[in-house]
């Protein structure tokens, strides 16, 4: 358990999502084990004692976006509802507790009540608190998902409402100039394709999966990767971490003639259809944050569609990349992505992320993922600057 806490604390630090001095974990083993900043560790233990789960993480985000969302919310609100796919699919909404509501007593009881039916909560002035039903890993995943969703929601809100709070513009300038890092594929190595050897495919997929995490092209444990070799699709397993794919890649017969795909990514149907309808040999799917934000920017006026993520049948173009809607699985993305991805080699999915293909190996797919996110980042700031 101590090793697991150390591992996921290191991941929070590696992706720069949490303040190094404001992280604490608490987990139940034979005894309760806690680690991290003392006051947060005490709070985590107190909350965990009231919950029927194994682990908890309390950490202050490295960016103030979650607190800003709380401060900008109407006083009657008790939760924010981002429009990204992760919130809709896994979080549903993100409850929050204002600093003024904490009072002088122990806040653990109220926080525990919320976490009894939710994966995470924002506590203004404290940070994001997330639970893990069975593992420390789950607590980390849930914390990272809330961080991702609040990041996306805040950037989306800025495009429509601008800065509303004292100090907000200055904090955002710090984020833009110092927190964000240049995004490139420089310094990375890729095997030349086509990839045909079983061991080589597994090794290359694990390497490229790690690249996507290290370069910030996928958050938490979401995203997937695959490679076609004749009548076999090699694809990452559902709920696998792309930076730890060793032992988590499924070889699935192309014709789906066996049950080996039962643990494969939920996007298997979309990957298979892309391979069936084009010349791709590799596919990457990531959730880069600016790509997610820009996928939800639509110029359509007086549109009758309300559930855009599911029901919009239009194909929009952003920077040469087609943007489509669609639910996860065979009923949505497997129908919407394959028809548009073949020509440009890339596609954006509303609120969900980016699919890219490589016609020989992963180099083309990875560089396309970087290019799409960089275009979306530049376009976001162009639009924001024009608005302000």
C-alpha cells in the first residue's frame, strides 16, 4: 500500500496537476496508512473513516481553475456540470463545497456524505478530494478526471464569459506563459513500419502509449492505442494506463471470431471499422485538453439539436480536421469516425478527444495528434484574445 501511494503521488507530480506541497493520500490496509502534507492527511483519514472505500486522495490542484469555477457559479448551485465525455460518462457532475460553508467544525462529515455517492468533490480553498472504492489507483484516476474536467470547463467558460474575478486574468496569464509547455514530438523515437512481429508490436505500443502520457496528450487512464497486423488487431485493454501497457494489450482476431476482445478498449469497434474502411495500420486516441475544448465550439445558430455530443450529424472542419459527434461504442464513434478519418488521417470527437492514424507506423499518428492539439491550442488563444 505504501508503494502504491508513492507511485500515484509521483504521477500527480509528473503531470504537474497538483501542488507538490499540498498532496495527501490515505488508505486502509491492516491499518490506515496516510502520507503527505499533515493537515490534508488528517482530513483524508477523517473522511476515509466515514466511507466504505479503500483509498482517498486530497490534493490542491496546481491551477486555480476548480476554485474559480466555484467562485463563478451562481450561489444556488452545488455542482458544476462540464460537457466533456469523461464527466458525462464517469463523473455525471462535480459537486463542490464553498469555503464559506465549511464553518468551524470538522468538514469531514459533509465531505464524506457527498463522496458516498460521487467519485470526487471540489472543496474551495482545500482542493479536489477523490475516493477509490477498491484501490489507490482508482482514487488517483478519479482525482485526475476531476482535474481534467475542471480544466476543460474553465477554458470553455472563458470563451463565453471572459474573466469575472479579481486576479483571474493575472493567474491565467501565469498559466499560459509558465504552466503550459511547448508540445512537440521532438526527441522521441519510433520504429519504422509496417510492424509485423508480435513482440515488436507489443513493445512499440507500450513505448508510444508512454509518450502520449509524458507529452500530456491523454489524461488519467483514458485514451487507447492499436496496431493492425494482417488479421489481428492489437489494442490496449479497457481501463489500462497508456504509460503502463506491458501485459495490458489484447491481440484480437480482426473478424471478432473469439472472445479475446472482451477486455479490450471500449473503442474496439471504432478501431476495427477504421481498419476495415481504409489503409491505416496504427491508431492513437488521446484526450488532449485544448482539442476537447475546441471540439465543443460550434458556430451554428438556432440549432434544434440539444444533445450535441450524441445527436449532431454534421461534420465540422477545424484546422483541416473533421469534427464529429457520437457516443462511445459501436452505436456512435464506430459509425461517425471511420468515414471522415481516412483522408486527413485525424478526427476530433465532440467533447471526447482526437483519433489519428498511421499508414505505416506510429510516428505519423503521434505527430498528427501533436499537430491537432497545437492547432487547437493556438486557435483557442486566438479566439480568447479576440474576445477580451
